[in-house]
C-alpha cells in the first residue's frame, strides 16, 4: 500500500467514511497533542467544520438517546477521550471504491448547520442551538457514508431527525427550526459564498503526502500508548505489591488483638446486667467485627482467591441475580439485554460480588428525597482497545453499563473510586473497599471497569467490559496460609454481628 496515494477512510461496520487531506492534517495534530485539553480543542474545531468525521463520531458513540443531548463540545470531549477507537478505524483502501468527499455537500452542511443554529435561537430554542447545529451538519449524511444500506449505521436519533426533514410537512412541528432549514435549501447555493470562511475553503485542498504523515502520527500515538500502558501496568503491580505487604502485616499484627478484644468483650457481656454497660460492650464487639472486615477486604484485594470460571449465559444469569438482589434491597433495577449476547467465562460468585458492590454504591449515593433509578444495559462491545489486553480482538467483549440518577461524583472521586480505603463519603459511613473489590474481580477476569460521568449529567455510570468465551480453564486454589489465618480469625470472632 502506498499511503501517500491511496485514499484514507474511517471504517464503521461495513461502511466507509472518506477523509479529506485537510482532515488528515488536523488529525495529525490531534494524535500528536501533548494534553487532553489540547486534543479536545482541536477535535471541536474539526467537528464544527467536517460533517464526515462528525458523522463517524455520532455513529460510533452509542450512549446518546436523543438529538436534544448532542452538542459539538460534548462530542469533541468524547472523541478526545476515545482516540484509540479513532486510531483503529483509520485505514487506507486499495481494492474498494470509495465515494470521494464532495466539497459541495461539505459547504452545504456547514451552511445548513449555521442556519439551523440561528433559526433555533430566533424561534426561542436557544438551549437547543448546539443540537440544531449538529443536526444541520448531518442533513447530507448519506453523501459521506459508503456501503450497503449505510443509513442503518446511523444512530436512531439521527434517523428520526432525517425523517422529519425528508418526509411530510405534518411532522415538522417537532423540529420547527430544522423545517425552516429545509425550506431554505434552494437558497443555500447562491448565498454560500458569503457564509464560508478560509478554514472551510481549506478542506477542499488536496495534499496527498499528508496521508503518509498521518500514518506516521498514528505510529507515534501507538508507541506512546504502548509506553503509557506499560507504565500503568508496572505502577499497578507496584501498588498491588505494597497493598499485599500491608495486608499480610496487618493480618499478623492486628488480627490477634482484635480477636482478644472481641472474645473478652463477649465474655463480659454474658455476665453484665447493667443496660448501659451492655450497650458499651456490644459496641466494642461490633467495632471489632468492623476492624476484621477491613482486614478481610484488604486481603481480598491484595490476594483474592482465583476465580473458578465456567461459561456463563448472561441472558439467563443476570435476571436471576437481579431478582435476588432486588428482593433483598427493595430497589428496582431496569435491565436491558440484547438477543445476540455471547457467553462469558466467569466465576458467578465473584461476578455477583462485583455487581453487589456497584449496586450498593448506587444505593448509598442516592439523592435524599428523590426516587432512585438504576438501569443496567448489557450489549456486545468493540471496546477491546480500551481494556489493554492483547488476548482478545474487537468484537469479543461484552459491555455492562450501570447508570443511576444519584448524587454523582466529581472528576477527582471518579479518578480514585477504585483505590483501597478511598471513600468520598464522610468518615464512618463506609470502609472504602466495595469498588476496590469490584475492580480487582474485573481484572482477574481479564476485563476492565471504570466510573464515568452520566451522559444525562445526573448520577454516575459504571462501565464494565469483560471478554467473551475465554477458553482457558482457570481452577480455584486453596487460600494461602496468610489467607487462612485471616479466615480463622474471622471464625474466632464469631458469626453474628
């Protein structure tokens, strides 16, 4: 392949979106950006001018339920945070005929976007002006995506917008400003010259050598990502080793005193008749149990038992698990399951512990006085590049999204959510180990878990990615002597809390 001659495209399913040479030039700057902020700014500039790349982002991003929620700034932020997906979608084509980008439709798309935004503001829809801009940019979407029945790759909200624009006038009431744009289509061409600026005109420039430069930028980005991933893995291993040493030391030095304290307090409790003293002794016993639970959680995080995996059909297992969880917690969870979901290799007991921790976090972070809503959405995923595992390829993952409408978390809390002992709540309300255990279990299943800001702007979204149909058999093993000592200490503390 000669990268300086062959056209470049963005792949999405069996569809192809052509890249202009000018778009390649801007993408070089994105992949060479030194910071996320800089990458986001460049991505926003691209999306405001290039309907082809904007179409790719809207087709790939699957968490937008309505056209009301789209904006160039939010799409740019998402793109800057998902450069790995963009990187893996760029390809040069040799034996496939790709429809070249027609500059006329790019010009019309920009003019329509500007007109839609202006019309939205004039019609009193100022809060939707950015969404109107995006819709206007995508009114010629069929001209930028090649492939059989390419419109099926569009997100549902874009198909809805296009049906309002292209079908009968009786449906135009829901999109009055877009209807106004449609009626002005015939005037776009003759007024186009006054609407364009130098940035847009540059998109029609052909500069074939820049395609080779983009491939070089992609190589640099891949090397940088590999180095960063290796650094994160080394840092992760060092952190786990430190926690492991802390867990072993704590289990030796703290477990025995806790056992003695609890045993002595329980012995005195049997003989004590004074109600106030009995209450104090009971508090001592309960706090001893709490201290032991911290040790057990610490050991679980540092050296958990290996998962005993078996092929699990989530379509059958998840409804059963949620029925049990809902009956115990008196909280409804809405579940969305696809029909084409593949099985996973997982330990069902550990999977239940992971989901328990995540759902408990949603319940404990609920907004006081507001009904809590939790939605679990399961779907096949092409997110292997976000997991950092070389064992799987795209298409062999399952993604579980758990979204709530609770208090939500700030960026700092999301960054540290899976750290041991970290809790964003006030002291005394939690041990700070629930999400740490969930993270550890996901990693032991060759998967990944992350906390995201909710797309709705309210609450939190947990994203779990697990590989499907891993064939390696992983057998359970006996606990080490240190694990056994902690377990023995727990038994010596008694079974009741």
